[in-house]
C-alpha cells in the first residue's frame, strides 16, 4: 500500500503513541553516506563460491568454498593487528546453491562494531540459496516396483506414483513425526518434500476437507487442566482417547502403525496431531496413543495423514521409514523439476551473543528447523532475504514464548524480507527488561509474510512479540489459518501493517491478538489496515484486534477495518483505548464484554485457572517505573480487578456494521462517546481489480469533530 521504497521503510516511522517510548521508533543509529564513503578503503572483503576451495585466499578470483572458512579467516585476520575488530568486513557469496548440513554459527568474537558490521551478502544481485536439504534428481524416480506396495496404493494412482530410493543417495535419517500443536513446545519437524518450491502434502484422507469425530467413548486426558505441573501434565497426555469414526475408510488400511490425525479436537482455536494406536473395524473405533491438550470432543474436525493407501492426488507423498523409499504423486512433469527433501534439523544460521552482523540478499530454504536464530545479540540485521520452505520459523530473536521475552538482545532487525511457506511462524521478536521497562527496540519492518503456519496451525503467528519495546511496521501479512500478530509484554508498537486473509480456518481468534494478563500494558496498535478476515464460521468470531480474557492497557488508534467479522473483541479488560478507528462493511464493530463478572469470574479470581494474580506478582507493578507508567495497575487488587474499568471507546467511525456492543459495567466505569455511524459509504476503501485500496477519510473528518486523519499513504508494504 505504501508509496515509498522498502529500503526506506525503517527511516519513516513516526512518533509513538501513549504508553510507549518515543525512542523505540528511532531504531538503531545508521552512519551517514559520507561516513561510509570515508571508510570504504578500510573495508575488508572476502568471497565464497560453490566452485571455491577452502585452501584458496578468499579473493574474487580464488574464493573460499564455505562460510565457515570465511568466518575463521576473519577471526585470524582480526587477531593479527590492533584495530581490525572495528573495521567493516563483507563476505560476498557468489550465485549458486550451498547445501547446509549444520548450522552456520557466529559467536561474540565474530561481531562487527557499531556502524561497521560484518556482512554476509549475495554478490551484486546474484541468487544465493542456502539449502538445508538435498535435491532428488528426476532420474532417481521410477515406477513402484514392490508389488505389495502397489497393492496398497489406490488403483487409480499406482501407475502414476513414482518411487525414489533415498538410501541410494546415502540418506538414512528420516526423522519422526512427533506430537505438536496448541500448548506444546515447538518441535523439529520431520523431513518435507518440495516440488518446484511448493510443499507437498503427506498422503491424507480426505484430500481437502475434514471429517467429524463420532461418539466419544473416552475423551482422553486433559493436560490443560493441570497446567504448570509437568508430572501431572505428562500423566494426562498418556491417557489416549477413543472415539467412533463415521467414514469406514480406516477399516481398509493395511498398516496404521504410523498413521496420524490432525484436528481441532475440542476448540476451534487449538489444533494438534494425534497418532493412532489402534483401529477396531468391527466397532468402528479409533484409539490414540496420547491425549490432546483439551481432550477430544464429539463432532470436532480432523483428518488422517501419512497413509500410503491414500496416495491418490497430485502433490501427495509418503515416506516408508523402514525401507527408505519415498513415494510421490507428481503434481507436474518430473523432467526438469526441482524436487527437494529437507533434512537439516538445526537452525540454518545461529548468532549466539553476536552483534553488528548483517545477512543480506540471501535465500534460506529447505530446512526442518528455523532459518536464523539470534540470541543475546545487538544490532544484528536480516535484510532483503528470502526465507521459505522451512519447518520452523523464519527468524527467531530471543524467547518470545513468555512475557519477559529473555535473550532477545536489542536493536536487532528483520527488514525487507520475503517470508513464505514456513511451518511454525514467521518472526519472533523478544527482548527488553520488564523489571525496568527498558525497551529492546528489536524490529520487523517492511516484510512480506504469508503462508507461515503450514504445520502448526494455531498460535504460529507471522510476528510474535515479547518483552518490552519492540516494533512491527509496514509489513504485509496474509494467508494463514489463524493469527497474524501475537504480543505479550509491554510498550510494543504495531503500526502501518496490512493484514488480510488470516484466521481462515479457525474462530474465536484475532488477526492481532493478546490475552490473559493485567500487566501487559503500553502497547500501541495504530494505522493498520485489516481486511477480509471472516473465520471458519460457527457461534464465535474472527476478530481484527482481539484483547482476550481481561487483557489490559492497550491503545488501538487509527486502524481501518474492511470486511472483518468482528473489528474489536475486548474480553473484559481494563484501560484499553479504542479510538479514531474506521470500521466498514463488517459484521460486528466493537464488542466489549464483562466476562470477569460472569462466566470467567472464577478464572480471574485468586488461584483461578488464568493465573492473573501470579502474573501480577511476577512484576514490580507498585514500584517505579511501573508505578508512574501504569497508575491504574498500582492498586488493581483493591479496585474490583474483574471489572472492565477505565476503557475508552471514542471517535470511531462505523459504516455498514453493527452498532457498538458495550457491557453495562464498561459504560459505567469507562468512556463511550463521540462515535459516528455513517449511512453513506465514506469512500475510505475502494476495490480495484479485486483488491481493497485505501483512499482518504475526508468525509469522516468533516462529520466527526476531534477525529484525526489517518496517514493512509504510509500504510502497508511498497
């Protein structure tokens, strides 16, 4: 949507709204052009090429063969003379494919200096692919030779399916399918198959839709009910479920020892996989080896996968781990096609305690784990890279799984990257100090992120924020079954993003989401364009911005919603400001409930399932700087904490959407005023060639005194 270049995005961020440090937007300091020109003669350059040798000198004419050799030579070169540690160094990679069988690891000794980074970059626009897998040549695919296997294949595909002997290439580590899903830690995925850069599908039934759980004989364990006690959770996970199946297909399968099911086993926002333990064709029941996080419910959605007998559709595949034979129903002509099997289980690049390092214009692909992992580093940058076909995330900075967001360092940035077809999310941005509310200023700016949760379907966002003071701006995020941005912690800024076609397979979820914490305050969500977010249907909704289960202290200002099921779902929290937003052609506008006073009263109470008081006790909320920054938090325990107090809903413009739905207590203890309902289209959004495009908000500004115009030309990715 933006009219300026991707490379200029990081320079253009504006001042921060209430509750967040203005310094956050400034980001790391960059040297001026003159400074770079003056230092050009100081820069040291090395070269790496696919036809290089590590015995070479690393020049353009005699390049190294590996990144490790370049790294080690830089270490030696720096130690040889004082002052070299402060000089910029560039390692140019010549075009080609570099197969990675281990992580490329950089440590503190490999750091650059402020304004003088160590840069690993593609040479002058040449395409450089770092690949964590192996190419399977077309000549290795042939007809299925084993008659027993042919007999198990569907009659219509047994002459089309091709067989590849992985052992003939020396590949013997095939990984394992493991239990993953909502509430479980991220895991290394098994190998995946890619055909012309498209992920293939493990043979499944049905091919595209879901089946419904029949009668539940035994719902299995409920690990979520004993959250926080590892021993009890393990015991609950060990209690598999048993239920009837309504489609007789499983009764026809010869071997179900490694057949799995993927489903939404109880809630529409909690996915997971379960391995089949036994099938009883007479009773038409299935028993699972383990439990799902919330048990198994009747009528819930699921499908079977990793079933040789269901290899009946183009793009499906199956791996026999006992024989090392891979079976593929080719989606196209194998001759000349790129067929790739991901193998590397570790991150492709690891920066551990490393600072001032840049990866530029590189392609990271075909790995079972993450692309780039940065831990405890400062001012590292991943710029203008493509990260795709990964089993994990594209970039992980610190630990974003907890509000504190440890080990994220500061001033790190993911900028101008194309992230696609990842298995467990896009970018994780952690960092900052919650005790002192010191911001990390880590940033994700100007990235295109889509199809980023292929394997773990829920809570694998395009961007996940934790800690304090991190920044997400000018990204385009689209095509996902669940959330786009999840945040926890304090004082983040989420601005100028375009988000569409997410929450496509779930409901009771939000494109931008946070939940269950009184202390996660100070985040500003502003000037984002959210459109075409409708969910999977049902009695619950897909939301644009969802502050779930009494989440507090967030400001949402100047956002535009178009064709969104529910623009704002505010789940009973406090001190939330919903102001100056535009909601068009949607179903629900702003829903602000009082769940802490009714169905969730026990969850919010001391000792309740949500642990609100434990989270409160974990931060110094009655001391500075918390006391000044969040004054309503200081005495929250004595101020009717379950009530939705001090919320503000004002200066919002609505057209073609239901009226505000505000709970009585929120009106009593908050402010709901100066909102405008329009009967005529204000022409904020027009559809050009099927794509919603932003215009202006002049008609709204003319009718709503106090409304502030939204800088629409700056929203989105150029």
